C-alpha cells in the first residue's frame, strides 16, 4: 500500500499514520520527523532546515525530494508507505510521481484529512510529542494512559514542538493554503483523492479512513 496523507498542520496526519502502520504493515514516513531528527543530530541539513522550520516556511523542494528518495529506498518501505507531510507542493508531487515511475510504481490513493479551523488550532495548542519514541499525544483528547510507557519502559518524555506556538501556527496555515492546498485539486483531477471528515475522535477518524480505503479496494493487509 502506497498512500499519501494530506491535510493542514494539526489535521492528524501523523497521529493517524502512527495508528495505521501496524494495521497495514507499512511504515509512516514523516518528512517533519526526518527533518527534526536532522536538527537534533546537528547535521548540515538540520542546521539549514531549523530556521526555515522555526519560521513555519517550507524546506526547498529539491532537498525534500532527496530526503524522500533516500527514505523510500530503505527495505522497510518496499511493501509500501504512509507519507505524512509530503508532498507539500506541486513540484514535490510531480517529483514523487517521477521517482515512483522510475521504479515501476505509483501511489494507490491520497487521503485528505478535512478538519475545521477551530479544531486544527485546538489540536496544535495541545499537541505534545515524546522526545524519545516520537509518539504524538494531546493533553486533553489523547494523553498517555496510565501504564502506557515509552519503548525503554520509562514514562514518555513529552515536549511541545517549537513551531506549535501561535505565531508560527498562523504562518504554517498560510503556507498550507498557498502551497499545499493546490494538491487537493491536483490529486482530485487524477482521481486519487479520498475525502475523510477528520473532525471527531481518533477512533471515529480511524474508522472513516478505513471505510474510505475499503471502498476503494485498499483494505488493510490483515484482512487480505
Ligand atoms: P510537520 O511535522 O509535517 O508539520 O513539518 C514541520 C516542518 O518541517 C514544516 O513546517 C516545514 O518547515 C518542514 N517540512 C516538513 N515536510 C516538508 C515538506 N514536504 N516540504 C517542505 N518542508 C517540510
């Protein structure tokens, strides 16, 4: 299964992708996470990307296409992948299609997570991530449950992303409207877009995504 999760910042792409990985037996590939890892390691890419990310802007298309080419060549992505946060521009979408075509592959579908603005803002304000395992939580709607520990057996070490502050969030939403929203039309015209109402609880959204995929003949591998 080769899917793109498309949606505004805060629409739940990462959270849903993390929940879908096990069901579909394919990895979440989050370009935001890959960039944050590069920042944490202090690599040349990370040092260059940090200022761009902190300003809520987009990292250059050719850089992102290089990152994706390398990541999709890893063995765990051979059965497929759930792209989260990529593509974000038409040039990235064209580049991705070209990379896949070179391998004789194509995307199966693009899942659009449609969320009202007030819900987006609430989700980003309450979002917290675990510094060690990368899992995403929400202080109100999805806190770590008692006994839900990190991979190393310790409690999750939650932090708020620096770009989830009010001013950067506003900038990221503007960048989404200008650069990424055109992808909705782009994939709609190719007949690849699945609209999902992503307001609601995690389980409701999960169920709507799976229903949309089933309708399109993309059932989880576990169901054959
Ligand atoms: P995310 O975790 O998807 O919200 O991404 C966090 C930040 O990383 C974005 O605001 C961008 O600065 C950068 N970023 C992530 N993915 C991309 C991409 N596909 N193209 C350009 N910049 C990206």
